[in-house]
């Protein structure tokens, strides 16, 4: 059986005492620092390894989902990858645990896995991207030729919703041009955005209070007043029953034909639009779901004259948004062929096997070293959280910087960071003072006896359920946030928030699990996952994800410390690596 916490603490104190006695003979600067900060020198390489190894996983793995999208894999294909990977990798943790327990060697297994892990994952970068950068939607100003009313219609992007009915929006529209395509060729807009000859300027140069609609003096601005009033205000009443998004996460949404939808067809009538040369089919392709009626404005007379002039021979003007308006649409992706999918799946399959072999075995390595040299498992895992918190946002910023240079989303920074950190991990594992591990004598016999224990089977099943919740969030959260307009650096910060929030819990993991119990910590993880899933469903802005990401400290980090240390209480010492490997299979592979 594993050593008790008191024995570990006693051993650690004895080591510190011996180190203090040694430093009396040769009190160098390094020795004095070790004694002052109470650093266990035998665990320094373990801390460094956990820091860089988990930093590597956080620098690449969160971005692999959106990388799959960028090379042209569809959402069903991405779902199939995550569905199939557990069935091809769930054998890796128990097999590596079996090899370590049977032959008593950690280093060759871990180093080989790290090198192959980097090689297979880097091969994914060689697959060409299929991304078309997103563009800013255009605005369509429609002036009714009979009623003289003005409406503005635009696309919020296929996956986004229109503003609420009570929301006020202000625009500056530039480079307006006739868009009655059935009436013949139109004049091309000027190439100079600073040229205001075709502007319909609804600009707010400084804030003013919205005017009283019943104040008739506002509608009768004199020429003198117009000179002094350089702030223009206009109020758009957004129509009711506007259309819903056409797609979500790349999947086309089906519309109910019985729903009442307000669009430019119902507002102007197809006969009127066709009679004035408007190409309705072309406008339908633009997804003009959002629109509103201009209720009140104080445009300058020059702007009013421009609008009347432009609409004299065409009732629709296509304009660019200079200020205001919707955000730039997410990128579009050309669907790749089946060959690309099968190549990606093979490389990802092999890379995930090596990833599971290298990362999962680090927990029994840490527990073995702690039993030998003293320490606290939660505090050692603290360095893995710090590594994830540091490297994930750095990688996100590097991706954004590189993407601005090349004009599309370039994920090469994540892959190169991953390679470098895994190489450093292999070096630190090679110099780590692991020593030899005694092989298990009756491994299969003891393993069968463990499986026969009902409480262990139930324990593994609960870890499997938690893995389902965690895997769903990890697989689709970034796609969801990208649909909400999140930049790549924000995606990296989500990992930072989740890991930094876990630091106090990891630091006090031993005290927490001792006080409330290992099983209760796992129960709390269930409630934390439920709160995260419900919370994500309500956010409308990607920045609101951080409170729910902070809950990952309970649902993942503290839970896994409790689960790993609980293994030391359930399993014989010779089968510690095997049981943790089975748990890793149930949670991180089968569960995901």
C-alpha cells in the first residue's frame, strides 16, 4: 500500500534536515536558496517537466478543433474524429501503465512517447488550409418610391442574430452605389474611402440627447442651425419577427415555413422591387435578415439631397459600413475531400496515442517520486496549471499576429511551440531522478482482483461520466466562441482563467480532500460541469465565458487530484500506475 501522508511528511522533513546539515559544510548560494524556500531538490525536474509538458498541451490541443475547421473538415467530420478517437486511444493509458508496472522503467516509455507525439502532431500542419477570410457585410439603403420612407437592411452574418426590437443603432455609411441590377450596369464606387461624394452620412460626431419625437422644432431645422449643429442623430426602429440565423457551428438550420418572418420582400413587395429593377434573387443570397425603419434623423440637407438623387433611378443603394454596423463575419471554409479527412484522422489517431502515453503516465511518476522524496501531489500539479496558464494565451497572440501578416488564420505558432516544449520535456524526463521501479509480480492476478471490487468499478464509471461533460466542452467551446466573434488570444485566455483559478485549490488540495473527502470533491465536479454548460448556453458575448471557465478549477483540476490520490488508497502500490492509467482512459479518452 502507498505511504500515508504522515510518513511522506516525516520523510520530507528528514530530507530537509539532512539538506540543512549538508549546507552547514558547504553553504553555497544555491544551497541557501533551497533551504530558505524549502525546495526539495529531487522534485525540481518534476516541476519543470509538468510545467513545460502541460504548457505544450495547452498551446496546441485547444486550437485543434478550429484547426480542423480551417483545413476544410465539416462539423460532422469533426464530431466523428472526437467520437472515434476514444475507441482508438483508450488502450494507450492502461498499456503504458502495464509496461511500467511490469518492467519497472518509466523513462524509455515517456521519452519515446513525447518524441513521436511531437512528430505526428506536427504532420497535421502540412495539410493545406481551406479558409476564406471573413468580410464586413454591406448595408442596403432602400427608399420607398411612393411612401418616401427609408429602411436599412443588412446581414449580421449567417450564424449571428439580429438586434433586439428596442435596440438603437447608428451607422456611418460610405461608398453608396445603385444596386438595381436588373436595370443595367451600375456605376462602380470610388476606390478612395475618404471621398465623401457618395456618403449618406448618419454620423454622430459627439453625443446628444435623443430628441423628443413630438418636438416639431427639431424637424424644422433652419440653415443657420444646421451650420452650428454638426452632430447628426437618427433613430431606427428595428422590425419585429426578423429571421433567425441560417446556420450554427457550420450546420445549416432548418426553418419552419409556418413562422412569420419580416424581410425586405414583405416590407416593399416583390412586384414593386422587380418593377424598379431590383434583383431579388441576388439580395436573397446576401442574407438580408436584419432591418429597420428610419424613424427620425437630422441629416444635413446635403445628405438628404444625395439620398434623393441616388434613389431617383434606383430605390436600393448598396453601401459600406464606415462606422457602426455588424462585426466582420467569421471565416468561411471550403470543404475538403475525403482523402484529406482520412490523412488527418490517421495522423491525429497516432498522435493522440502518443499523447495519452506520455501525459497520462506523468501522474503515477509524480506520485512515485512524492512517495520516495516527500512532497504534496496537489502542489506539484500546481506547476502544470501555471504552464497551461502561461503558454495558451501566448500561443493565441502569436496566432493572431501571424494571421494578420498572411491574411488568413495561421496556426503554425501553436505547432512549433508544441514541438519545442515537448523536446524540453523529453530532456527533463531524461535527467529526472526516477530510479528503478520494482516490477509487479502477479500483475494480471491483482488486476483481476481490483476489477472484481464493486467500489472501484463504480469509481471508474463516475470518472467516465465526468469525462463526457469535460470532452463536450473541450471539443466545441472554441467553435462556439468563434461564432460569437472571439479572437484567438481570447481563446487562449480561457485556458489561463481556468488554470489560474485552480491554483488555490491545487495548493490546498490535500487539506480540501482531507476535510471534505475525495468522493465529495468528485460530486462537486458534477455540479460544476452542470453550471458551466447551463451558463454557456445563456451568454451572447464571448467575454462572458470567463466566470464559467473559472469553474474548471473544481470540475477538472481539483477533481483529478482527488481522483489520483484516491487511487493510492484503493490500489496496491505495484498497480498504482495501472489504475491511474485506467482512470485516464475512462475520463480523458472514453469519456471525451
